[in-house]
């Protein structure tokens, strides 16, 4: 039997459910979860924002899991019982379309399955998942409980460095310093970029500089980003609620890219094409990285001691903690830990 924190129907809070695990398939592993981060997308999925065909109830939340392999199917060669693994955004792909064949299984058009699918979420004690989507955590992390957020927030913010050709010395703006942004700042600094943190929370300035930002732009003081107009080679847009699109495009240097990664709140983008055309600026999207990028990201993070900064909570407080995350009251990522549960 597997236990997990699930939403049984739209609009309801999460509650602990118990269900019979499906038999372990030859290409699957079973992972005993230590801890799971909470991502804004979990809150959306549990609220029922995504189409119900994609996310049938009950939904067990969580896609930033970390834990040890406890069982292994006979086709899984890379992992062993006892391996510490991370579980993230993706759960399946076709392994044969053009994208999968080119190492971009995060873009698989045919069979890509993402988080929050039925009973596969990491707000649980065990998860059974294709071995292909369980990533061995390299040595170098002191606290395994806080590694989980690398699997979504980390993979999402690392991907553009690989996929959008960000180079050392580039001026990189990170918009929104929260669960995603605090990792983007660390990746950009260690990648060798000049890092501009664009934040509305002036109380975070000192801690943002400690993460590696060279400049902190207070967007309350300078909402139009006039002090950095035409400066940045990239703006990595990690903040869901950010809306001042004109200012973000205006902050880009010629040929600069505005990379949308945090869910921007479902609003359309009101940009005059001339603002893009005359200096060849680009607005583009970036999804969480492929399996190959996940391996690279974990190795890069372990090497450079890039770790999520987390507040830990017991799983049984999941509903309260999700509300805190939604109200932007957690620095910088909330992690649910089985070790904190009262016996
Ligand atoms: Zn996520
Ligand atoms: Zn595919």
C-alpha cells in the first residue's frame, strides 16, 4: 500500500489517501520518498487549473522528490537499490520521435507525461516510476532532503543556459527572486555571467547578493527598469505574476532574449512588434530541461555547491504550507520531509 497527500476532487484540500500500488514494471523503479519540494505548479494542479483530462483525480501533488530506490525492474541498468535519486517534472516520453531521438525528450510530442498524474506525485511515501525518469543524485550535497527542488525549479532555471546559448560574461537579468529565481541567480553566477537580480522585495537585497547577484534592481523604485534600459543579453523570467512586459523587453540589449519560464499568469503578451524588430530582440519560452540536461544540472550544482535554500515542514502540514507558498511567505522553497512527522 502507498500513502500520499491527494486532492480527491476540484476545490478540496489535500488529504492523506492510501491505495494499492500497481505491480512494478520491468522498466520501473520504486523510490521511498525522503522529501518533496512544493512548486507553484503543484498549487495550480491541485486547484484544478489544468485540464482534467491531463490531471484526473485523485491528484497526488509533488514533482520535486528525492528518495532512495527500494525496488528495481530488471530492465533498469543505471540504478541500484539504495541509490539516492531525484524525481521531477517528467514521467514518460516515447523515446522515438524526432525530439526524443535528438536528446530533447522534454519536448516529446507523442507521449510526454508530466507531473501530477494521478497517483505518481511525490507528496507520498513511495513512488513507482520509469527508471529513465529517476536521476541519481551525485555526491556533493550535504543534506539530501533539500535536493528535491533542483528537479523542477533547478532544471527549469538551468535549461536556458544550455538551450539558449548563454555565455560567460553575458549580462543576465533574473526576474523574480523566489523558488526558481534564487536558483537562477546561483546558476548564472557560477556560469560566469554578470547577474542582475530584478526584485520587488527590497528586504531580500542582502540575501540575493549572497546568492551571487552582482546587481540588485529594486523594481518598486524602478518599475520601468529605466536604470538598465538596453543593457541585458538575457532576462530569465521566473516570476509567475510579473506583468510589465514592455519594461522587460526594454531592458534587453540588441539581440537580447526574454526567456519565459515561470508561469506568467496566463495573460497575453502586449508587445508592439517594433519593440522586438528594430534591435532584433526575442521573447521565447523555456521548459524544464531534458533528461540529459537534468544530469548536467545535477553535476553542475554538486560541483559548485548550488543548493536550494529551503524551509522544512512535515508532510501533514501540506495544506498550510501551500497557502504560505502562494502568499510568497517562504524563503525560498518549501520542502516537505517525512523525517519531521510526529510519530
Ligand atoms: Zn514545478
Ligand atoms: Zn518522443
